[in-house]
C-alpha cells in the first residue's frame, strides 16, 4: 500500500489558484461596471450634442 504525502507546496498551489480566481472575478466585475458606466455616459454625451439643426451633409 502506497501512502501519498501532501506536500506544503500543493497547499500553496491551491491557495495561489484560488487567489487567481478571486482576482479574475474581481477584474470581471470591474470591467463590467466600467462598461456599464461608459455606455450610460455615451447616452448622456449623445443627448448633449443633439441639436435641432440637421446634420452636416457634404456637397457632392
């Protein structure tokens, strides 16, 4: 019968993987919030620049 020894490195590796997963999920949340903020800002920006004048049409 063989005994499998769990070395401290395996435990450290597990925690490193968990930290990377946590970091990845935090980054995903930050990017999602940034995307939401930018898309809502673009609506405000578009409305700000809208005027009653017709858009410029170049002469052809």
